[in-house]
C-alpha cells in the first residue's frame, strides 16, 4: 500500500498518548480563557459557550486511543463549523476574526487527517468555509471572511502533509522491523547450527578421545587395540555421514555385520538435523542388515519428496536386493 493510502500508526502520530490529551485540553482551555475575557460583551454568550463545549468534545474524540469512528469523526468534523456558527452569532459586537474559537477549532479537522480520516478532514474544512462564505454573503460582511479562511485552509494543508509524512515513516518502520526480524531469524539459525555442530563434536570427542589419548601417551597397540581403533573410525564416519542412522537398534546391527566382514555404508540424504527416525523403521532396517552374510549393505535415508523414506541395498556379489521403508502416515 502506498504512503498516501496508509493510515498512520497511532504510535507514530502520538495523538492517542496521554500527553496529547493533556495538550489538547490545555489548548482548548487557553482558547476558553481568552474567550471568557470578552464573553460579557458578547450578545449571545450562551451560544459561544455551547461552541466551546462542542470543541472540547472534538478534542477528546480526536485524541482517543483508536482513530475516531463514525460518531467521533462527526463530532470532530463538525467542530469547526459549530465554532464558526457560534462566532457568527457574536459579530454584531466584535469582528469575526477576533473570536479565537473559530480559528483554533480548524485544527481539529486537520488532526482528523493525521489520524487517517482525510476525507472527513476535507469535509470539515469545506463545511466551515461554506458556512463562513454564506454568512458573509447573507450579512454583507464578505470582507471579514477571507482573513478567517486562511487558518482552516492552512490547517488542512498541514494536516494532510503530516499524514503523508507519517505514512511514509510507517512504511520505513515496517520495512526496518521486517529486516530486523529476518536478521534475527538468521542469527537464531546460525546459533542453532553452531550448537548442533558443538554437540556433534562433543559426541565425536567422547567416542574417539580415549583411544587417541592412549596413542598420544605411547601405550602399545595390540590386536584388540587395532580393532578398537577401526571400530572408532567407523563410528565417527557414521556420525558424520548419517547421525540419525547411527542409533540403536540399527547401530548394533551394523556393528555385528562389520564383524562378519560385511561392508556397511550409512548415508543420510534427507535432513541430517531433522527429527529422529521412528523406532520401528530403525528396527526393520536392523533386521535386514542382520540378514546380510557377506558383501555390501548400503543404508540410505532418501531426500524429501520420495515415495520411500529409506532403503537398504544389499550386494553380495551374486545378487542385488533392495529393501524400502515407506514414508510414515502423517
């Protein structure tokens, strides 16, 4: 959505903050105090007091936590016109431009634009201007109208400009938030990968550490020691290539097969960091490996999207047998 079509965030406008309410009421109170100084000379002070009260409702409506709804928008949008009408009722005693309420209320309509109610803000300015012009034509005091119209027009321009600026700011904030979220995801993924790598290295260290330390000390290596070193080398290779397959009961079946001189190869072409394979799958593959008397047994987890989850390929020099494990039902 473009900046022109986006209602600015209440956080960006800050018009819903308590400080904005206080500022709005204080501004209204200043206008009311200024008006009270000369209200005794006004021919219709009750009308002016009613206009002030309506303007206060507009201040409270435009500073609500959420942007004004239909009723609130009507109250705010009508405030400039009500203020203008209240001022018109006093013009037999004072010039229209001297009534502070008529100009200060113009900002309420402009603040509607800042809250994303641009059409209502334009309607407020147009209605107020129309009422002022109609009054000037009807009373023959057209000369008093143009100076008063400057404030509503300027307020509307500023309100719309503020709204567009905040709309762009909202897009920038949203884009930066998305970028920061993406970077956080990448950092989390890197930390997870680092933790997994550290865990694998710890497993390998626990497995290969004891015999390697004996070699470093210079301990003699007999036949049992050579067998242990070969077994450790194979176990490390299994952990690196297919950690999910190097698990009981399959790992035990592979050890027994290797003692029978069967060459066992473990491969994980799926997701090596994915969830553990189901116990029944490992048990079925272990049974097939236990049945291999000689040759090569290749145990492989297939890539995602295949019809089978894993295969056990047995080559004994005379025949090739392929066993498959289907993908478990979801």
